[in-house]
């Protein structure tokens, strides 16, 4: 089933995670505005695309959007040529940088809206130690993500959870890879099939993955969920679907009490470990609002440091109505790729 999923890694962090997925035999392409960043990846040249005229974007989302806008048709053709038709694509990027953060939300929107592709996201939230610019970028980027209606599931990796970003990358990729072990554990007692995996991954909302060892228990699984590498859950305690490859005695009541209720559960019996896939979780608004607050607390500093364009604090509000765009978007049915390129980049 892994061949039905394609990964589009944008920017440095996207590339680092993409490389680990590539090493696990997933189909991954790598896009960057910086030749230097692409050079560090150690992957075959034919899987890399350097955005024409890109010189790296130094955390400037607008400049990333500009180069991507001018080169969008080639970027799109590259993705199409290399990945072809997949059931599901993931765009991987950090929300705090320039290139990945600037380009990915617009790319996701165009691929869903114009090309009818199923797009999920793997994005990274900044750590406390990250710069103000990274936090501002992250807020702007996540705001754009909330405006994409047709998205599949989103993995929010959170750099606040660990100091070691390589550990976060590896932990995520190891968990993600385990999802596709499901065929090994087909028994008459329980089965997870491809359609169910796709449902878990394609359901809109945040997704979280967690595991525990054989011989451990529900409490340990819950502890690992809470101590994971993903953004913290909202307090609504709602999970749409629970996928459970179960190597422990699963205690439903404890899970419902501590983590939340689910609409449906897809389960098999796993002889080696337990993997839990929680999908359809709410968007991590509290965590994102905390990032906003950190930025807002530094408002004076930002104003002093930036007399010019770059930092647009007045834009940092989800609730505010969207700014009027110069170019009006036409009726749903008439929207073309050119319209969207002009609107989004
Ligand atoms: N988890 C994780 N975070 C990373 C990794 N690399 C960078 N980051 C974080 O991502 C942010 C910077 O994003 P990058 O991916 O380097 O930026 P970019 O997309 O290449 O954009 P430019 O600014 O144009 O270089 C910072 O908050 C880093 O801490 C990584 O491999 N894993
Ligand atoms: Mg970079």
C-alpha cells in the first residue's frame, strides 16, 4: 500500500523527514529554493527540484511565494512526472521557515482544488527557543492551513516536545512506517484493511500516532500519547477514528476517560507491539494561539526592529476577516490554476 502514497518534501525540514521516509521505501520528491539545502540530502538528483531563480528564502515567506509563483507550472509538472497518480499525497514542511512555510499551504490548496488530489500535511511547529520570525511564520502558515477546506489529515510535529529535532523526525517516521505493517497481522480475530487505513489518513483534522511495547498496558499507551512528538490535543476529547494494532489488552473505559471518545475503531491483533492511530482530532488551536501570544508579547520589540514590511502583526489573527485580494476569485466552478496561483502565492 505504501506505493499509493506520495510525499512532497519542501524546504530543509521537509527534506530531512522526506529522506527518512525515502529510506523506508516511500515515494518522495524534494523541492527547495536553495541548492545548498538540496545538496545536503544525499538523495538521487532526479528526485530533487530546485525552484528556478531560488536562492534560499532566509525565513521570508513572501519571497518563497514569489519564486514559487513564477515557477509553479514547472513545480507541478515535476511532482506529476515523478509521483504520478497516488491515492494520497503528503506535503512535508516546517511552518517556521521561509520556503516550506511559504509555499506549502498554497500548493496544498491548488492540488486539492484544481487537481482534485487527496492532500495531507506533515508540518512542524517551532520550539520555544526558535526565533520570533519563526514563530510569526508558523502562525501565518497555520492560519493559511485552516483556510484550506478539502484537506486530509494533518500531522503536527511539535519541536516544543523535544530538544532533539532528529529524534522527532525519526520517531515520527518510525511510527508512520508501522502503519503499513497491518498486513502482517491479519487474523480471524481482527483485521485492518487498506480502505480503513486510507480512511484513518484521509479524515480531515489532526492525526496523532503512538505506540507501546508488547507486555505494556493501556496506561502506558496513554502516557506515550501524552508524551509524544505531536502538538497537544485540544480539550474537547473527541477522536473521530481510532486505528489500533493491538498487542496489549486494551481498556476502552480508561482510554475514553483519559484521551477521549471515538466514533469508530479499526482494530487488529499485533503479536509484536501496539500502534494507535488517532484521526479526526481537532486542529491544535490552543497550541497555535500560544505561539501567537509569544509573538504578541514581543510586539514592541518587533515594531522597533522592523520599521519595514516583513512582520505584519496586524495579520496575526484568525478571527479577522481575510484581507481583500487584488484579484477577485471567480465562481467555484470557474476557478482555474492561474486564478489560484495569483490569489495564493
Ligand atoms: N523537527 C524538525 N524541525 C526542523 C528540522 N529542520 C529545521 N527545523 C525547524 O524548522 C524551522 C526552519 O525551517 P526550515 O525547514 O529550515 O526552512 P526552509 O523551509 O528550508 O525555509 P528557508 O527559510 O527558506 O531556509 C526551524 O523552526 C527549525 O527548528 C528538522 O529536520 N526537523
Ligand atoms: Mg532552507
